[in-house]
């Protein structure tokens, strides 16, 4: 599960074998979901904090054990 806060709302994306599920729809790319959320083009890996340049920066783990990538 990927979590991303944008414009005061939390967005949860489930990683599946067939793609990425967000709001009941399966998408083929994270970039498409990022575009749906923001209304602009984003690299999906960057938007969800999965950019290789940040690989040394661990994701934030919240009290409920879920990972939050910002």
C-alpha cells in the first residue's frame, strides 16, 4: 500500500499484479493516478516517493505500522 497526502487529503494506492488500484479503479501506472489526483503530469514514482534518488531516505512509518511515502 502506498499513501500520499495531497491538498489535505490522503490517497491510498494498492499495488496489484495487474496494476495499481485507487478509488476502486485499476490503473496501469502510478503516473496516471498522480495525474488524476493533481490534475498535472507527474512521474508516478517521484509523486509517491519511490524515486531512486531518495532510496537512502527511509519512508516514514506511522504508529499503525503503515508506510507513508511523501
